[in-house]
């Protein structure tokens, strides 16, 4: 499932496992990994939640940001998980387009945020003032741009830990993903 063994059971690990079981019906491989430091997991997700709240992100817009940055990074796990969530919030063709980087079916503002998420994932030093200007032209103020950037950076931190320590996509995640999403995730680690 990962390159490191599962940690010993503790109240924190049991809480993470119970949360997954309630939400998705099983304990995800990423949760098994982050159970080494439940408090770090919780703090990271609390920081992400703050940015979601600042931006007022619904599931569709959150899915666009995560699927775009994860696929640009080459993270098959989060691309498949969030592509599936985006498919429920939009449709599977839109989700597949975001994963492939073509963005068909997105509004101009949504496409701009997807491009921004990919730019952060691929080369944060390569972003320009023109990239930020494009976000402003689509109605995002500086506070929203900061929150969006922070959210994507935190998602990349989560994905980086998962990828570096070998978290494999859960078999259940792959079988539950819509076909167009599953077929678009042709990169990263294989299924468990």
C-alpha cells in the first residue's frame, strides 16, 4: 500500500480510520500513511478548509482545482479521487477534460483557475504577473488569489507526501471511478 508500514493503533489512527470508513466505506491507503501523524493530517486539512471557506468553494470548483493540480503533478491517486468527485459535481466528461488539461465544459473563470493550479504544480517560479492579471479579469480579488494559491500549495504538499512514500491508488477507488475519469488517469502509481 505504501513504502512504510502502518503505524501502531492509537486514538488518532482509530479516529482517521473511522472517518474514512464513514465517508467512503473503507480505510484509504493515504489515510493509513497519514496515520503516522494524525495531528499533522488534521492540521493540514484544517488549513485547506480555511482556504475553501475564504473562497466559498463548492465541490465543483474544489474538484477543478484539485484535479488540475494533481494531474499536472502526475499524482494518479488524487487525480482519480478528485476526478470522481468532480464527475459527481459536474459530469465525467468535464472531470476527464480537467485531468487531461483540455478543460472542455468549464466556464472561462473555471478554466483560468485550472490553468493557475497547473502552473503552481508544474513551475511555481514560472508564474507571471499576467497569470495573476488573468485571474483578476475573471473576478478574483487578491485575497481570493492568495487563498486559491495557498489551497493548491497545501494540496500539493499532501500529494507530495503520498507520492514520495508510495501510496498506491485503492482498488475500490479505481473500480468506483467513472470510466472517462479512470481512462484519463494514465500516469502515476498503479492501483493497489
